[in-house]
């Protein structure tokens, strides 16, 4: 069925709105966003499943391949592609390389070269339990028996989808969301995602753009059930990728209570929990709650990839009190194990305690430096966006900024968004477009800022060049066809989006400068048609 859909899309355009209107029961996955129908050909050497896996790629994979074929290097390839698309922390190689090459890391015990307990060596699971107890602020010590270790959170998503859902069943997730989850749960487990589409408009009980509410969860679940789709679980990303939102304790409690009412498992991905880089923001782990509404159906994921800036080391961990889930996932760990020497290194890294209870090097050296560097890089990129007059969500967690490029789209379609994405890539800067995150509004992009200053500067110069050229083209087109402008209503959410921080109001924050406020006002005047729509006559 999925292959037929891909072939049916060849040679014609497709619109996400059109895909959203199609019954969930009639599609296995939103192939429009993750497959490349234009170049698809069945291979006689592959099964139907193999053919679909081969075609299962979108702009994210295309850009990733282009980047690896033409990587920027200051000396060897200065005209190469700068990667602002892959969510990696490139700011702390000096700290991590020094720590990972110290003498205590280089143990080669015979047990590390033999098959381990598939859940992970006990010494590592004990260390993970102590680490999560401390950093998640758990009310009671977490237990090693509830810990499983796999080679990354992608493997964890795949394993959990397989043991919690039957083929054709579904998991609920709010979008925009990290697109790799679809690949993780669908390719192996044949499990669907039911999308809870969020948008930038602040309506109803929402207080910020792209806000997840229980009402939206209820509606998405009801719609799926009405179409015969069985939903087994809910995925929560906290901090959220790509928005950077951090859920409050009350929000987390509401989501978990919703899941309990409907007997849904909750998979909570907290992989950016230590990458909250501003003191004004406070992260709350599900494991830190005094009482979980349904502990047997609550499963928490974390890994070192993001928080410790080592995406090349594949390590993820699951914490769940449900021993049936532990045993089922453990049976799949044979395919997703972490090698013994790496398990030792990770245990040493997490164990890095001085005389105090808290890990000394982690708190006093690494996290201090990492947060300061993330904050400085975030400030640089957001200041550049303000100078360009580009709206964005101002958050304080993760490695990314969610940017509103809608004013650079003439017709406001996903096809036009993809053309803009390709234009950035042609100018040797890789971004991620909103379609890759199942965003319902064309024109949103994610930029990764956790990179060295010289690459940030050059990358932003290339972005500025594309945007200025695109702006001139739109102005020229509007002069030629003044009556056919599609700009009306395009800024309907700009006032709520630009420079808005969940943690502090820019109009009253003491840290806001006069220049920021002037920039905000100038951007709203440029991008909004409020003055045209709200004339003195209408007011009278």
C-alpha cells in the first residue's frame, strides 16, 4: 500500500493539507514527508519492505548525504557545506576528548570483551540509576533493575514501538516533532504515528505558539479512533525538538493524566535535559515527580549523545518500572547492544564524583562551560535573526532555533518551502525545513546553533545572502503583479512569535535592551498588515 502511494505521487505535486484530510486508516505513514517519489523505482532485488525502506527518505536524508559529500573545512574545503541541520553539539570537543582519554577510561577487563547481560553490564546500570536519581531530582533512589542500555534512543523508540504496539497500530505525537522518530518506529515495527498538529496561532486555552494542550490530544485521539485506528501510546519530547519548549510540571501532569484515562503508555524522551542553558528556564523530569499517575505505563529515555556532545558514541538508556516491558525490550537488546569498552567509559563519565555527592567534573567543569557556550552561540544567532527582521521562537533549551521564514514564500506551499531549502543548500548551508518535522504550516525552519563561532558567522552570512535575494525577487514580482499578492494574512501569528520567550516577557524583562524592543517594533511594522486592516473608520 505504501509503495503504491509513492508511485502514485510520481509526476505530481502533493500538499500536506491534502494528506492530513485523508483518513488515517487508509495510510500507513505520511509517505509524502519521508519518501522521494520522483526518483523512486522498484528494485527486483528487494522485497516490498526493502523497497519501501530504500525509498524512505526526505529532505533530511538528502541534505545529510550532500553535506557528507562536501563538508566545510576552514583549510581544506572553505567553500563546503556548513551543517546547521544535524542536531549535534560541536562546542565541547576539547572538554570531552580530554575527559575520555584520561587513564581511568582505558580499562580492558576480560568481562568487557565477552557477551554482557543484554540489558547492559550491572555496573553501568547502577551508575545510570544514580546519575538519573541526582539529575532528575527523583524523590527516591532509582533502581538498576529498571534500567536498560541500548545503542541510542533511535533503537529505544524502535524497541518500544515493537513491544507496545502490534503492526498497524499507532502512537500519538505532537508536531512539529523530530522526524527521525517516524523512521525508528515504522521501518521495523510497522507502527503508525498519529499527529497532533500544533500551529503558531495562540487560540483557545493556548498561551504560546505551538502549545500542546490536553484538548488537542483528546481531539487527535478521538479522530483516530473514529477512523478505526488503535492508539497504544503517547510520545512526549521534553525539552521539545524542534521548538525548544520545556513542559511545566502541571503540563506534564495533565498529559500523563490524559494518558492514564485512555490507558495509553507514555514514552518520555528527555535527551536534552542537561542542555537547558539559561537560568531563567527550569527543566522538570517525569522521574522527579512525587507521584506518577500510571507508573506501569510511563517509560523515560535519555542518552549521552546530546547532553555530553558525543553523537558518535551510540548510547541510550530506558527507565521503566514495568518489568514486562523491561524483559521484552531486553530481548531486542541483542540487536542493539553497546560494546563492553564503551559501557565502561560511559560508567566512568557518569561516575565522575569528587568528595561531594554530585558528580564533580560534570557540574563544576563540563556543564558550566557547555551552558555558557550554548548561551553565547544562541545569542549570536538570534541577534543575527533580529537584525534580519526574521521571527523566531526564543527558547532556552536544546541546540536549535525554530524560525519563521514564511514571508519568503510567495504562495505559502510546501513545494515552495522545499525550493527555499534547496536554495540554502545550493548556497552551501544546510538547514532543516518544517516539512521534515511534520509542521502543518509551510515556511518554518530549524537552525542548529551549537557550533563554533567562525562557522556560525559564515553560515549566517550565507543565509543572509539567500534571504536578501529572495526578498528582492518577491518585491520585483509584486511590482509586476501588484493585484496578485498573496501576502494578506501571512503575518497572522508574527506578533505572537517574534522574540517571544516562554520564560520571560520581552516587554518587561530587565535583560531586554532598548535595541531589542526597537527591533521588535520595526519588524512588526514591516511584516504586519494591522494598520491597513484597522483603519480609523473601522475603529469609529
